[in-house]
C-alpha cells in the first residue's frame, strides 16, 4: 500500500514536468527560411531585327553546385558556403530557362522562342553552358560560360564565350538580383550577336 502511494505521488509530480517538456518540444517553431526566384529584367536593352528570329532553347547546362536547394556563395576566404535559410524555390535549370526565354523575347517583338521539349523545325538551336554562377556577398558575382547557336540548316554556327561580373551587394536578395542582371546581359548579347551575324 505504501509503495502504491509513493508511485501515485511520483506520477503526480513527474507528469506535469513531462507534459511541459514535451509541449515545448512539439510546439511549431518559426521557419526563417526564405525562398528566391530569378526574375526577368524589367527594362532590357532592345535589338533591332528586320525579320522574325526563331530560337529553340535546348536544355541549359548549369554548375553541379546549383543542383541543390540552398543558395551557394563564396566566403571572403574563397570557401563555398551553403545558406541553410536562403534557398531556391525551384531548380536552377528550369528557372534559368524561363528567365532567359522572357529576357530574349523582351529584346525585340521579332523574336519567337521555344524551349525543350517544344521545338520548331524552322528555328535556330541555342545551347547554353553555364560554367560558373557564384559570388561573394558584399563582393562580385561571376557569371561565365559559353553559348552556341546553329542555323536552321546547320550551315552556320555561332560560338561565343561570355564572362559577366556584377556587384552583388551584401544580402541574398541583392545576390539574386545580380544573377537577374547577368541573365539580362546574356540574353541581349545572344540576340544582338545573332542579329549581327544573320
């Protein structure tokens, strides 16, 4: 009987303590994660085209370090940093493709763009290889790679390296905006170069 009374007293004391601990553990925690998307340019430079330019954009090759959700940047000492609380809302490849289409179309009313798997038989094929898209917060974004445009009959090919450096500010918002600016510069360069070599 005495043992039963001790057990009851012990349970009466320990139960509120356990409830308090578990309650705090199970309470929803505030999520500090921010999700970002690359966005097309608002005011992209225009290209004068006399005739319709049709482009098939093939899958864009992106750096492997952009295959993750966390936004990747460089620290001041050159090491790679993965931000746990600043993430991409979708894959870099699909985001790059959508922004590039919008930017290319914005350069002229005489541009028609198709993205894989959509395909136009009477369009140029455009391949883009992004080697680097990384920078240091408070420093510079490095955006470089190569693009290649093949004419409809494959008789003519334009191959061009690109290397764009843009101040990327001190926040992840400004970092993503720097990528947006680099994408706009790339789109203008592509259309302008193709226009000059038609």
